[in-house]
C-alpha cells in the first residue's frame, strides 16, 4: 500500500495540478450528462447524478480549502471572489436539484435543472480553467501542491461542510 506522500508524488508525475483539476471537471460533467441521457431513455436511477454532485461538492471544498487561499494571498483576490460567488450558486443549484429528486419531480423538470447546472458549470469552468488553474502550478509552494495532490488522490470533504457563499 502506497503512503499519502508517495501517492501525491505519483499524481504529480502523472500531470500538473491544472490537469488533475480539469480532469475532475470532465468527470463531474460526464456524470450529469450520463444521468440526463439515461433519464431521457426512461432510466431514473440517480446514481450517476449523485456521484457527480458529491464529486462537485468535494471539488468545491478542495478549491476553497487548499487552492484559493494561497492564490488569494498571491494577489488573485478578484478572480477568487468571482469563483467563490459562483461556487455558492452551484451549491444552491445542487441543493435545488436534490430537492427535485426528493420530491419526485417529473423527468422533464429534473432534466431542465440538470441542463441549467451544466450551463452554470460550463460558464464557471471556462473562467476557472484558463485563469485560476494555471496559477496552481505556478504559485503553490511544493508542500501546498503536495497536500492538494494528496487530497485529489484520497481526500474526503468533512461531513456538513458548506461552501463559503452558499445560501
């Protein structure tokens, strides 16, 4: 079994932080898309959507706890402010989507909510990937980068954590 530090080194060798974070974006989007496609074919199993939204919540956590503080301290105050605000909007959209699922809303309503979430993610990611993520590789010191890589490999969001700007 590989220790956390060794795993983090292995992840670093496999690619940059920016690449790892973008890979998570694709996985999250893919889960939502998988669910909406299955839903349109009559399969209402929410497992892909639940995995994707849990992944998105964890992704927001790692950004707000590991990535944003050093970037903000390095002068990226306004871009981080925008990302935090959008994280709150994404979090609230996931809460609303969860409420739709819990209430037994019809497939068309749930699909529309999923499409809206995907549109929000597209808008958010189109700013975050070219502006924030390259800074992760340029600004984070080796210890901070190793902690972020380790969390990417095996970290879990603390129970009950909510993003800073969620309603």
